[in-house]
């Protein structure tokens, strides 16, 4: 396990460097574009002298490299992400905190749903291996995976809101309302295929294990064997991998779902902030996303090592 | 009796072919034996043919408006109806296929084949500093949140990039360039009289290029890692050692011995990536940083079909493009699976 601990440590030590490079790239790219927050928020008003005054107040008139130095210094020494231009000098955690909270709860819902459908579907497909049901179940979820979230959301709205009138067509009124059903379904559908396939593969591995044969020989009923012996053993690795992988999909899916359905989450907020050139918000979101991705990737790698010892051996041999 | 002999002869010939034919031919034959793979290939081939010859097939132009026919339902003249501006939906779908074709082909060629193969081989064969540099760059790129970064880069790059292309077009204002633009249909006098001053920018090809550049920038990492691992394994194999011992040049080893052996992984990786490339273009266009109006793209069609009022009264404007996108990406994914089976079963 020494090699493994060293591996984790190396990956974590690399994180600050990653954040440094990513933050510099983002910093430079945002300031590169046409327009800046001052000109965006002044609207029709055009007074170069006033613009220059405001830019000077925020330090936007300095060279980009100097601005970046100041930003990093403040961030590292004081944990200060700067202020939002779009929300009149409110601090970044103040502005994005509530948005992240909304998205996080939506993400947890979607994750649970992915899991609730994917695992049974995968186990079912594995048990039915050899019959037409196995490829059929997997193909159905593969089809859902093939539909981009952006395409899925309007179709779901069309069917369940516009035609059937079962669900509200969008908006947001708390996480315990019917308005959360559509985004949750839209976000979870693409991920189910991955979970189901992984669950299928691991279940197939367990199906032929000795302890399963023993359980059968003991005369236990199929249901008990499925839940107590097979599902439990194939579950753990699937879960860990899924948490990591689905985080990536959820962040990207949230951008479309929230924009289309009018949910005040971080995805939609990021979109609005890019259009509004709200530099500090963009940077904070990208840096948090990067940190989350690094941990998610690490988690996936570790899960794969746990699932397949050959990966670990391969790493050691190099 | 003769029938049996003929059959035996055929079977024998089949066995012989199995042993003597090349890896490529055997893989293709195995692929064609799978019914699902063939069906996917047909769907993809139809889509790409329609996309490639879009201007010839589409009955109307993508920007041809007729405001008298705004939001007309499906009819004989307009099988999939017309949109808000009275533009023929069928023609817009056909021309949107061209966008998908150009973007996916360009991105696959660069981001899924050229960059992964060259960088992966370089990292795997050179090792040392080059290897570390490529690996670390890939690690940083893959830890960025992809879509927000794509959004950010396209949003800030686009105006600048289009400016560059315009400058470039101003400088090469020569006869043959005009002729080429006319010949390839980049500029169409009947649609827009001024389009021939800047054929690349006004035809939307500058947008295509930006999208493919951005997608390639983030797309090569996974493929390069796979290639690198494969090269590391191959380096220690006997036939490479033999080639090195017999004094083959590095170039010869890389291109004659290693490249053919990594192509299967590259093909599987590229076919698996095609669907997500098509989806990314649609997403970027929806977010307003991809293909710009009035140029057609499935992203634009879905954005136009998604508002509540359009959805309730003219669902065909959303459902037709949605069904086409879904079946194309589904075909890509199934084909990717089939290819994976074909190449991994080679070992058995």
C-alpha cells in the first residue's frame, strides 16, 4: 500500500500547481475578450472618464500580469476571492454560495436516481445474460445516454409539461417540489447506462463465485442470493466510480438543465457570469470546479485500483 | 456430394483467409458480420452523405425567408414545416447536418487522431522530460471543468478570431481565391450579395474552425494517454527490440512498427468520441458561442424549437432535429462498442 499512498500524495501535491496554471489561463482568457465588466454594466451610458475612474478603483487599468499577482496574493494570504462586479461589490462566497447549494442538492437527487435505476438494471441484465433482455436493457439506457441533456430537457418539457400537464414546465420553488422532478430526471438519464454497464460487469464477475454456488446449494431463494450475496459485493466499486464520473457529467449537464428550466443554480450562473464578464465569479467557479475534478479523478483512479488489482501492479512495474 | 465438396472448399478457403489476411481486413470482416454495427454504419453513412452534399440536396437555402409562411405546419412544400421566419425546416436540418459533418470530421482528425497519436508516441518513445511535459499538460487540461472552459474560451476568442480571419481574407484578395470560394459554394451571391468579400467569415467556416480548435485542444488527452501506454508496452516487445538491434531508424520503428499496432486503439477511441464531439458543438451553439445565426446547426434548431409557445404549437420543430441528433449519437455509441469488441476479441 506504500506505492498507493505515495501515488495519492503525488497527485495531491500536484493540485496547487494545477490550480496555479488553470487560474492564470482563466485570468488571462477572461481579460482577453471583448468588453470588460465596466462597459457591460454601464449599458447605454458612455463616459470614458467615469469608466477610467471605475477601472482604476478595481485595478483593472493595471497590466494583466500585475492584476494576477495581486489576485493570487489576496487569495493565498487572505482567502479573498475578490468582489462580484455584477452584484455591486458583494463578496464571491456571498454571491455563489446559494447557487452552489441549489445545484448541489439537484446533483444529489440526480445521483441517487442514477444509482437507483442503474444498479438494479445492471444486475438484471447480468442475470438475464444470454437472453434478449440483456442487450435490450443496456441498449435502452445507452439510447438515453446518447441524447444530449440539451435535447432531452425540451423533449421532456414537451411531453410531461406541455402535453400531459403532469409537471411544471420549469422554474424553481424549493427542492421539495414537483419542479425538481424534470431536472432530476434529465440530469440522471445520461449517467444510467454507465452505472448499469459497470454493475452488469461486476455482477457477472460475482455470479460465478463459489459463495454464490454455495448459497444456491444451501437452497436459498433467488431473491436473497441476488440482494444479499451478489448485489452487495458488486455495489461498492460501482458506487465509488460513479460518484467520481457522475460529478463531471453533472456539472456539465447542470449548465444546460438550469439554463433551460430557469433554475437558479451554479451552471446557469456561470453562463450569465461569462456573458457579463464577471471576472472574479468566473475565476472562483473555475477554480472550485478544477479542485472538484481533481478529487473526482483521484477517486475514480482509486476505485479502479480497488476493482482491478492489475492496474495497481501495472503502476508498480513502471 | 458435390454440394458438400463445394461447401468444404469454401470453409477451407475461409480458414486460410483468416490466417493470411491483414488485421485491417479481418477487423472489417468481423465488423460487417455484426448486424447492429452494419445498421449503425448505414445511419452514419446516410447522415454524412446528406451533410456532404447538403447544398445540392436542400430544397431551400438556410436563410431563405418567407414571412407569410411563419410557423406553417408540415405541408407538401415544407415536409417538416417552417420556423418563425418562414424558413424551411427540412432545408435547415439538411444544412445543419453539414455543420455536424465538418465539425466532427475536423475534430476527429485533429483532436482524436493527429494530436493523440503524435503526442502519445512522442511521450511513450522519448520518455524523460518530453514525457513528463506532455503528461503534466494533459493532467492539467483534464482537470479543468470542460464545458465552462469551452464556453469561456469561445466567448472571448470568437470576436478576435473572426477579426483575424477577416484580415487574412482582406490580404489574399486575389483571383484564384475568389474562384475557389465560388466553386466550393463558400459564398453564394444569391443568398447574400456581400458574402463574397469575406467568404470564410460570412459562410460560418470561421466558426467551424474555432469550435474544432477548442474541442481538439481539450479532446486529445485521453487518446494520448492510451497511445502512450500502448507504446510503452510495445517498446519492450521482441519485434521492436529486433528492429532496434538490426539498426532500424527511430522514424522507421515509429511509423512502420509501432503506428500500425496502435491504430486499433486510436480508431476505437475516435469512434467513441464522435458522439460527444457532435453533442459539444450543439451545446456550444445553444450557449451562443458556437455557430452563429443565421447559419444552421442542430444546436440552433433545438434552441429555436425549445421555447414554450413553439413547443406547444409546433412540436415538430423540436422533435425532428432531436430525433435525428439522438439517432446519430446512438449510432456512434453502438458502433464504438462494436469496434471495441472487434479489436479486443483479436487477442482471443
